[in-house]
């Protein structure tokens, strides 16, 4: 088998040239890239990989053609020399006239090698379990090579596959409206289970500081990378805090608006009054009620609502919704006075 011909390079090809050729041919003929070609693509991919591996399955390409010593063996004796069986009448540096060569290769799994090669030369790797291309993200995909066995049915070990990252752990972070309106910093004590190399779980404790920004709302998420559990055989989970809001005695948040339900007596509803509101940032906000107030009546004050994160310095509206309270009883003189004043 002529490795150089299969890889479309000449015998003086550089290491970089060999890498480029393998990368191009392996990606072109990978079975997942040629689903309609079926057996032809599988055979071609194996043949290309054999130029690296030079055994019944695959002998490492970089070790064969890029290693000067092993490359010299192949140039002199061909594929059989690499397998430790030089052609009749020939001798290798480690063979004797009475016996075969001591030169040996330990073949590795073709998918293991392909995964390792692509991960070390490109920003993506090949997931052997899912048989598809995927980004490497923050994980490392350097896979260890197998020391023996050319069985295509073997299961990849944890060290021979890319570790998977479990879904993030979510925890609720309760905040008051004042904290979300003004912003704050909250310290959160966490515990997490970390699997050690021997398989035992160790409980770790840590205090995280969560910076809550002005204008955050219920459902806002803040994530700490790798601060969740670390199950055996997996990467560490991320830890995500999900904002929730404590009930407030005065204000309710509706979109970017703050809603106040304000009770007002019948006399004030008819004659007018001034109400004093304490804002979420601690200010005193006097509101004049000059109109006749009916139940459900609203007064809207612009730019006194919720901070808008995407528009710094701008806020929603403050909406004051009135509920008129009526007296439970009136004396005869009071009734007469009302009739006189109201003119009926």
C-alpha cells in the first residue's frame, strides 16, 4: 500500500503538507459527510486513515510519516516493515537474520485518532458517541490513544472521548423591589459535590457574590461557570441564579411600569387632596389630586417607573390607581348637607 499516493503527496512532503492533505481527505470522505455514499465512503475513509495507522485498522499517520526514524523504515521496507515483518531477504535495524523485526506499532482506534487530530488543529472536534461535528467550547478534546485492539466494537473510555457538560444547576435568588430598582450585591453560600479521580464525592463550600444590576426583573439569570456539581466522568456544571421578586406593600411591577393601588376617602375624591408616596429609592414624592376621582381612576407620572436596562437613564411610568372608600353611615344632618351642596 503506497501511503504517499493515498494521501496525494510526494515522498518529500513536509509535516505540514501531510497534515493538510490528511485533514482535507479525511473531512471529504468521512462517512458522516457522505451519507449517500455508504460503503464506498467508509472504505475510502479507512484507506485514508490507514496511511496514518498502517495496521489492520489504523497506525498513527504522524508517527509513521512525520517521525524520521519510522518514515525511513517505511521508505525502505514499505508497509510490512512497519508491521514488524520486513520482506524476505531484507533486514531492519532491530531484526536479525534468524527472525523478524522487533519494530512494532500499537494501533489506535481510527475515530480516536481522527478526533484527536481535528481537535488539536481546528476549533471543533468530533463526538464519537454522537458521530457528528460539534464545537469544542470551553472543553478539551485531547483523547488518549489505545495501546492495542483493533476491534471496531469497543466502547470509548472516558479518557478517549470528549467529556460532556451536564445542564446547569438553577437556584432561585429572591430580591426585593428596592434591591432590583437600585441594584445591590448579594453574597450566596453554595455547596457542591465534586467527584474525585478515585470516584469518591467531596463536598465543597464557597461564597459567591452576585451583582444585581438596576432594572433587573423576575426571570433574569446570572451564571457562574463551573460552580455546580462535578459528576464522575463529566465536566463541572454551571450554576445559574434565577431572579425572583418578593411581594411589596406598596408597589407592583407591570412591564416597565410601577403600579400603586391607592385608597382615597370620598371627601378627598370629591374635594381633592395631596398624597405622599415614598419611592423605591427612598425619595418623598408628593402627588396632587385635583380632579374628581372615580373608582378605578388613574394618575400617570412619567419617568417615575422601572429603570429600563436597554435605555440608561430612562424609566417607565408610575401609575397610581385609586379606590374610593365610602362612609358606612351618615347622620340626617349630613345627608341634608350633601343634598344642599350637590343641589338635588
